C-alpha cells in the first residue's frame, strides 16, 4: 500500500517525449526570447507608418524605442532575481501577459505619451526580464550539453529579428501597422498556454535529474546548484566581488557598445533611412 501511494505521488512529465524533457523547456524558453526579440526590433518598421499617420518627429518616436532599450537593460538584473525567487515559468508567463497587454494598448495609441508609456516603459520592462532566462534554464536542466542549450536559447535574440521584421513589414505594407501589432499580440497570447502547460522550473518537478548528471559524482557534488528546487540569490559579498572584477567591466563595456550601436542606432534607424533613400 505504501509503495502504491509513493508511486501516485511521484511527479510525472506533463507530456511524453522520446527525448530528455529539458529540451522541451529549452524550446519554450527559445520561443519566449524570440518573442521578446521581436518586440525590441519592431520600432524600426513602425517609425515610418507612425510618422505618416500622426506627424510625430522621428526623434519623438525613437525616444520610445530608446526608453524601451534602456529599461530592457535595467530590468535584466531584476529579471534574474525574479527567476531565482519564483522560477522561470512564472516569470515567462508574466512577461508574455505584459507583452500582450502592452502591444494591444499600442494599437489604440493617439498621443505620443501613450506610445512612450506603452512601448517604452511597459514593453521595456516586460522584455527586460528575459535576458537571464537562458543561463538559468541551462544551469538548472543541464550538466552536459549546457553550452548547446544556452547557445540555442541565446540564438533567439537574432532569430527574433530575422523572423519578425520581414513578417511585420509585409503585414504593414498590406494591412497597416495596427495589423502588424495584432500579429505580435496573437503570437504572445498563443505562447501563454504552452508555457503554462509544459514549462517546468526544475528537473525535480517531474522526477528527473539534470541532463548528464550522475548519482555519484557531479550530481551529488552539485545537487544544490543543479537539482534542488530552492534556488538562493548570490550573497551580497559575491556580488561586490563581481563588481570589483576588471573582467566584468570589460565585458559590460563591450556589450554596452554593441547595444548602443547595433540595437540602438542601426537596429532602430536603418530601415527608415533605407526607405527614404529608395
């Protein structure tokens, strides 16, 4: 009787797959990052339609995109903290819900301040909680193949632009910019039930161990890091040591320059400039 009760209480995989379930989690995380990347890149195809309809200056419209990128960077540490506290599943669900609400609201904007609030603040924070998702998922679910899993999820940043920009531009040309925003809203809404049903925070939630772990060596030594359900934030002393590292500031500086030039300048203004030049 006791054995049957223990069997009933054993956590089960939410959907049967012929491979390790962590790859399902990687795929769902990839789609969440893909959605966030599409939102960040969308202003470059929206600038011209907004200028034509409302007569706003490019500087004014770009201020919403700039605020979005700024809050995207500032919200990233908070997103990592939230993932440690409540798990990736809840953070992704909250992010997608905020994205859907923000994009839906942007369809009905009439004033510049509304665009700045919705696209700059709401969507900036909603997408800003996702950058640390890949590292968290990879460290929770994988011991071996962790680099591959992290690479797949990181690739969503570029893939989001490659997929969404041509699609959004085609919809804008045929049906207008509001229809393009509705496409993005629909994509985020479709992802919500998938995340709710199939996303799991840790392998232990469904009775699994991290991929590549063994009961003897790596798994037993690193159980608190990779398999335990309780993830604790880094001690303040460790964080202060990170800030004192020259490597940290060198990497931060490189990413800052890349963000300002690639995402901030080229990513936002290249397509409007190309349209004007024919």
